[in-house]
C-alpha cells in the first residue's frame, strides 16, 4: 500500500508515540487487529512502525487457530494492540514480558488532535506523587459541589500511554490520575450542571442535579424528575448495592487539540473518544471496579489535595500543568 493512501497525520502521531515507547529500528513488532478494527488504523500502525524502521508484522486475530492459547507466545520488541480491550489475544499470543501499546482510539481521525510528548508522562507521575503524599482530596466548584474524601490507605492509579518497561500494557491515548477514597470517608455534594457529562451513560446534564454522599455512599439524588428518574433507573439496572458507593475520583491530563471546542449537547460527543481523560476534566465515579454505577464528569471543577490546588476551574495547576516545551509542541505540532 502506498504511503499517500493512508492517513499521514495518524502515521506521524503513532510513530512519535512509538518512539516515546522506545520502539527501535530493526526490532520485531506486531500489530494485533480483528474484524472490528478500522483497516485505516491498521495501515497507519504498520506505516508508523515502518517509518521508525521496525520490522512490522500484522496479526489478524480472527485467523488464528482455536488452540492458539497452547502455542508458544512470540516475543516482539513491542506490540501495537488495536483490539480496543475486547480480546485476550494480546495475553495469549505474545509473551507476558512484551511491551504492549493498547490503542483505545477507534479511528485514525481520533488521533489527529493528539500531540505525543514526554511531558504528559512527567505530569501524570507528579500528579500521582501528589495523591500518594496527600491526606485529603477536596472537589468543589461555584455551582455547589463540595466533596471531601480521605486518601489514607486508598489505592491510586495512572495512565500515561508509555510502554517502556517489559511487561507493560499502556493504554493510549490516555493521560490521567485517580484515587479511591479511604473507606467511608467520602462526604459532601456533587452538583452536575448543564454541560457536564453523565458517564458511562453518555448523557449531557441538561439541568442541575445534586448527589449527596455520606460515609462513602450516595444517599440523595435531587433535581428535576426528568433527569433524576433516569439516573435512578440506571443505578437500579446495575443490580448491585455497590452502585451507590463512591469508588473513584479521577483527573484528566490529556491535552487534545481540537479544531473547535465541543459544543454543549452536541449529539454523540458524550460518547466520543477521550472524554474522561481530557485536560482538566474531573470524574467522580460510584461502583466497585470494574462494575460502574454512575460517573460524573465535571468540566470546570476545582480540586485540591491537602488544600494545594491541583485543578482550578477546569485548568490543571502547578506540576500538573504543561511546561513551556509541551506547550510549544502543541503550538507547533507534527
């Protein structure tokens, strides 16, 4: 296939991310795909590896024999997994010591606003350090949100999109930090305002809805019946008491350049790529992972850890904000 028949922008973005993942010239690499994978994304991944000089081999999972679980796994230098998390083939076809870049975009167009830069990983790691050193996290805004959770003994996690260590599976494009609350410590109110996003349902909030938490559990849902009835029905459909337990607070740090800001209530945007990880978005989720009750995506919240501002009105602060070099990369992208 000729290079001019593929998405050049996506090829350049993928090649840059693979370079950050230390994909090297002359080293073997495989690209995993199946019947649900966009062929243009497969072509872009193969051309990106070719651009680096890696020896790319496409592997179509649907063509693998049924007994591939018993086969000896291959050991490429890096794996580009385009299965979007819906298959265990990456675990059964490649060595557990392989480095895997799991691409969570569904099409090449979703990569156009991504600017790979090592600065994202630095910000993610500094944000994780902030959470690990903190005792209390506070989320607030001028709409009435005022939630506090304890951080002692909580679990933390991060995504920075880098697969540089053997055995690493890195989801990309992603960039976020998150923490569970210390058991029973979540208290306060979360107010969803028009333009905020209900996840995973994929709805925009059209009216203000207040969720009250006491002792780590949601105890009240207040707002217009047109919205609260739908929220209660969704929670009931989960079929678990854990749907009402506050499970996580996450801060998005992924800077995605867009030709225009997403319009409020734009059809399909709430289900589009990268909503939860977007720069400055704050997600407050209930459930018991991997079971999710609801997730409130606040687009203009303020977050403080031990009263040190991490996000102010939807803008990451201090070590969570891009430095001048990362800013320059966005002003002058690939």
